[in-house]
C-alpha cells in the first residue's frame, strides 16, 4: 500500500481575482482558457484546481454562468480529467453574498474556499467575511456536500475556525490553506509558517494543510511546506513571475517546478485519487 505520508498535493490557482492581461498576457481569463489551463496543469501533476472567473471586462466576478462554463468544460470536453475542483467563494472585493454562494451550491464541486475572517486587503480595501456569512456558508457547504478549504491569512483566522468547529459550522477533520505574504496578512516566512501550523495543531488537531507565499516568499514557503509534511499551492493567482524579472509562460510552468521540488525532496506528487484519500473526500 502506498504511504500517503510521503505524498504532497499540488493545488493550482490559475487565475485569481487580480492579475490582468496588462500584468501578463499569459494569465487565463476566458472560461475556455481557464478550463484548458486546468486540464494541462492536471497533466503536469496538479491534483486540485482552485477556480476563479472573470467577467467580460476581465474583472473579478462570481457571475454564475462563468463558473458554470468552466465546470461544464472540465466535466465534458475534458472528461478524462479527474482533478479535484475547488471553487472560490470570495471572487473579489465587495461582491454579494448570494453570488458568492451560488457557484459551489449549484455546481457541487468537491471543495470550495472558506475565508475564515475579515481583513484589510492590500492596505486599500476590506475583504469582508462577517460572522453571519461564515455561519451560513459553512452550513450550506455541509448541505451541498462540499468540503471547505479554510483559507487563513493570519493566526486569528485559525482561532475563528476553532470557534466554528465547536459550533458545528465546520466539521472536523478540516483542511486549511495558509495564505501568506498578502499585504494585510501574515508575512511569508518559514518562521511564520511553523507558527501557523503549531496553532492549527493546537486548535484543530488532525487537520490537513497546504500553504503558499505571495511574492518574494513564494519559494521559501514551498520548500518549507514540503519539508514540514504539508501540501502546496502554485499559480498565477498568487504570482505572475516565475522568478525575479521573468514572467511565467503559463501555470503549467509552476506545476512542473513544484513537481520537481517535491521529487528532489524524495517525496511523491499525489494523484487526484490519492489527494481525495488524504483530504477525506469520497473516491470517484
């Protein structure tokens, strides 16, 4: 039997809410571009796809038809692809709660993001996730059979998760995504990652976790997470530069590098079926 403790899950976040074609012409924006990029990232070794969409002007959106188009393409045109679908519930700043909920609730991906607190975003706006919304979101995820990916941008959000676990809004065992290096949240450093994991182990023992760093801390967080037994997220949502001064050609470039790093560390890249087992998702 394969030892899953030696497996590392690669999540690819192809698009996000912020990079535009002006930042890089290589970021996928249209639904067909996003679906094709996810498919190609799966072929490179990604087991989870974190999905954001854009409106017709390229702006962050939770417009249902855009998510429906991406998911439909992945389930029909690319039906051989067994990647785990993880739909955002944030989409961007200032979007309505109903719009944030509808894509995961109707499309029934295996996972969806659960941003566990409100924060000052990039020092210029407020990313709001009020308590009433978080309670509603958690209960609707349970109703839809969708596993929350608990995104935390600082340690306080991990303690928020503990509160919702105690209330039954979140069900253990949980899966956390440590989002590091975003202005307004915790900096991307190994010291901070060790601290975040220690808090998680204290308040939500038995949880699985993944991490990514934005900007200059991206590689440090990747190396540290792999060494610490965690999983990793890569992609243009978090970084459009492959290295300093070099714009990434595509998201597959990030996934291929992540796979090389995992294998150089004498670990193995988890397949989607192995990722489902690690994350406690039903087998396909």
